[in-house]
C-alpha cells in the first residue's frame, strides 16, 4: 500500500524511472570514414562475397597498394586473389580483360589513370566493344580503377583527367565518386556490374573523412550507376560537378549563401551514362547552369552537359548561357602557384556564378573596391 | 577374282529374292589405322620434343580431310563473295593454313580455350560454329554468329574468344584466359595464336613474362606464314626464329602444313601446360594462298610464280593428307 502511494506520488518521475530501466535503442551509429578506407572495405566485402573477384595491379599486394587503398587485402586473401604485376600496363590490362572473358571478375588497378594510356587499346577495343561486337555472346565484367586527375606537384604527365576520354566510348560505364559513400557504394555496384566499368578516384580525396550512415555501412549498400545526387538544394543556380570539385562547389555555395545566393549542387557520380534528367529538372527550377570540372575544357564533361541541355527541354528555361568552369587548357605546371591557378578554385566558381546571375562582382583595383559586372570593364574604365 | 565372286553373289541374290549388299571392295581392304613418320620438330629449352611417329585412324583421317576441305571451300567462297561486294570491309582468308587449325583442334580438348587474331574463319569453324553462321556473319545477316554486328574479325563461340582486330592484343587476352583456367584449377589450357607480324609486339613479350612468372597454362602459337601483310619476315624481324623468341619459355618449331605434325606438337604442348610447368611456345611454319586480306592487290604467291607449283604440290596441306590416305 505504501509502495503504491509512493509510486503515485512520484508520478512522472516514477514513469521516467521505469522507462530508464528499459533497454532502449541507440541512435544509428554513423562513422567517420576516409575515402581510402571506404574503397578498401568495399573491395574486402566484394572479395569475400564472390570467389571470382580478384585484384591485380602494381604494388597492390605486398606493398599494400601504392596509395594504401588495398591495405591488408593480400594478408587476408593471399597470392591467388591479390596479384602484384610487373610494370607492364598493356600486358596486365589485357590479362585482366581475358580473365573477365573467361568468367572471372577482375579489379584492374592502374597506379594512376595516366598509365592507362599505355593500356587504352585493351580498355576500349578488348573490353568496351566486345559485348556489342559479339551481339551479347561475350561479356566482360571488369573494373578498371585508380586515381584520376590532378594531384599535388606531380606535373604534366601525371595530372591528366580522363573522364572525358573514357566517357566518350559506348560500351563503358564511367563513374567518378566524390565522398566515402560514393566511393563505397559505386565500387560495389561497379564490381557487381557485368559491364566494363572505369572507376575514377582522386588521390587528394583518399585521406578525407566523411560521415558514413549506418545504412551506407551495410554489406549490401550500393549506389546505382547512372544516377546523380543533389548534394545541396537551391533555387538560384545549378552547379554540376564530379569528384573533388563537388567539395569546391559546396564550399563556394556556403560562401555565396551568405550573400543570399542559393546554389543547387549536383554531384554527377556517374559520367557515363550521364543522369541528364536530374540536371534538366534542376535547371528548369533554377534557370541558370554552371558546370565545374578539373579536366580540360575542350570536348570535356562540361561541354557534353551544355550540349545536352541545349538539346533538351531545359534550354527554354535558361535565363543566361551555361558556363563551364574547367582546368586551364595547358599541361599541368609544376610550381605550386601555377598549379593552384591551373585548377578551378572556389573563387573561380563564385565568379562564374555571379557572372551568370548578373550579380555585380566586388573587384579590387588599384587599392579600391569596385563593383562591376565584368573584370574587363575595370581595365577599360581606367 | 573379286569380280567373279561379286557376280556370283549378285546372281544368287536375285534367285533367292534376298538382297545382298555387294561392293567391289570389301571393308577388309580398309585398314583401321596407319602409323606415320612425321618431321622432327626443332626445340628450344626442351630436352625432347614431340614424338616423330604417330598413328592416324581411318575416322580421324576422314574427319581431318573433310574439315580441311570445308574450310578451303568456305574461304574460296568468301573470296568470291568479297569480289561480288557481298562481303564488305575486311576479309582475311585462311586458305593454305588449314592444317594448323585442324591439327590444333585435334591436339586439344573441346573444353580447352582458344583465341586468335583476325584470320579467324578457320578457327571459328573448328571451334564449332557452322559454315552457314560464318557466311551469314560475313554477309552481315542476323543469322550470323554475332547477328551481323561483328563481321569477319569478331566471331565468338563457347571457349573461343574471337576474332580480334588489333594486332597482338589477343595474346594478353589469351594469357588472361589461361589465368582463369589456373584460378579455377580445372586443368584446361588456353591456345593464344598470333602471326609472324604480331610476334614483335611489345605486349606479347609482356604476356610471355607474366605467363612464365605465374606459370599460366598458355600455349602461345605463332603461325609463321612468312609475311606480315606485305612485309617478309626477314625485313620485319631481327630474329626470325619465332619459337625461340619466348626466351625463358620453351619452344617448338613445327611443320604447319602437316596436320599430324601439328596435332602431335599441340598434344605435347597441352600436356606440358597441364602438368603445371607453365607456358610453352609453338611456331607453325605455314603458308597462306591469298594476300594478307581481300584488299591486298597482289598475293605473295604471284610474286613467287615460279615457285607456286612447288608450293602447291609440296606443301598444300590437304593434298599431303589425301596422298597419304
């Protein structure tokens, strides 16, 4: 009786106490995972899931990977499934393609995609075209992966972006992840895909940590190839990008938001087949388009986006010409200041956004801050 | 004497109303098999090569002869069709080299693998694609083996990976197929063919290196028909002993115009690979009777007109087999 009165008196507290005794669900645990670890875990899980999957490339086994992306895999799976190759890209890419034709599911690593040029005949003529040429008789379930695009101080022969080159070819799927979720999900999809997939990573992103949701940590988490993601909603202008530049676009968008310009940032995720529908829907909403990429302007990813926008319904909704922000049309220089100015920076993205939106730019000229619409008129109005 | 006997038998048959199959020669006159001496093969880094004696059974002899005849007639028909502009683009004919394709097929098992370059019609046939599907493919019809989408150089079948247009690219592919065989542990081998013209390609040496390092069950076969397109081997290769070009890989030089020689060498090579010793190289010395392709204005045979009679009599592959049976 006393206990009952006690309970009634304590009221809410008692209820809370009672609740406190239950085993309650913890909130979903998201982890900070670097892009490198995301790739490593994705490969580990796919190697475990399917016996036919194996990895070959230079230094992937005993060295743990030139960029440590395949760390620990050789120790776990051994010589049969993680194979160190000699420095003979054309040969080992061909061997990888041949093994795919015979039923295995190779992951062929190029130390950087610059070296894939040595093997490009095997990628295009032996891998990409075979399913079509054989009228579906012979499939080639291979993944070519490795870092792509500019790094830091590696100069001209080691800094080229191959998104446009591989994106040009029918028969290939080409993906370009940005963050850890992209890397993990897209690599799993690529390995499970029966088509040849070119997987363009970025060396500067390997060490960057991102939050991976619990859903993204599951062993069957895949990101569909061919679907772009809207990373940030906005109404004023659409920014379309892939790989590392997505981060730059988000940073630019954060700065522009303070000035009242809301950018919609689209992460392409897949170069081929390109998700033009997502871009069109966004342009129809915002009426302005800026594409951002690290590669060269001529015949690039941005050029393709602009052409397709013109060919589709979104053209009628554009209030200004679409603008491309790209790497400078030169072989990558070595000196840091030159290199920094050879790839798109946040200020370049902001400049293009403001120009497209016809927002006056704040320009410093001879110690004075001027508001003008274009840098050129500053020099003219001297 | 036999005629008298057969007449008598025929006479008795009509009297009794029974039917008797009478022939001028009875089956007792056909031997079931014959043993042949074949040309000894030159070897590189091997203590001993393929045997120099072999046995050919009646069934085998007829089957090889028929296959080679069909291949020859198919290629000659393709030649006609090309000149009538019914076949377009590329058409690389295999006539003259039939003994290679038939001998190799006889030396391997049906579940072994094979890949070759663009002179592929013969191998497409020996690997199981009917002539009708080959000709339909050449003429761009949907009844073709690749539904008309591949053409002369891109025909595929089970355990046959084409038909490859880029000179030399098929050799790393073949080494890759061999890697898959080793990976699966199924004691199958892969035959990767290339020509004397391709033999100088860097990617072939890259394939030799990896195949030897990893002991892949790959038989590299160089079909040396003495001409890479229009360039003779002496003008293209600093070393024309193609069976030695594998360096650390053992090699055999084989008479490619003798189907039995090719068969024995292939069996020897396949056994070598299946025993886990790694890759092996074979050079088949052969000859093509057409130019490099149908776009070739003059075939090398015409350049050597005085020798062509010699070549036809001495080295025509199926005449050799026919005279022997």
